[in-house]
């Protein structure tokens, strides 16, 4: 209840809702089932790092560095070596707000 609101007026109070709690429980169950299914069927490629357990930005960088090292060893045998550039960006909380439309 905000400051200056009447404690005797029911409209001064915010409603209590359990939908967020129920949706979080349902989301956790669906997410767990989906992760199990994707792991069993090996649907996602090994190069997929986003939104997977145990796969961090550091692991993605290490994997990419390893691939670049191998490819540079192979291309050094060719007369003209192509260049490779990569860009990685990680941000926290950039999508944690809902813009009012």
C-alpha cells in the first residue's frame, strides 16, 4: 500500500496473485523435460553453447580458439591464407526490463 492511502479502503491494497508462482513451477517442469528430451535425442549440435547447462562463454571461446588453431594449421599449407575474425559479447541484465509500449 502506498503512502497516504486509506487503510479502510479495499481499493488501496494490491491484489495477491499466485499465478507467478504457478507459472514458475510449470516453467521449471517444462524446461527440465525439454532438456532431458534434447539430451536423449542429441538434437542440439555440440557447437551450441547458449542456454545449455555447463556451457559458458568461456567454453565457447575455448572451443572457437581450438577450431581456429586447427584451421590455421591446415590453411598454412595453402599458398594464400584467408584471415578469420570473431566477435564475442556477453551482457548481464540487458533484457531484464519490459519497455512500456
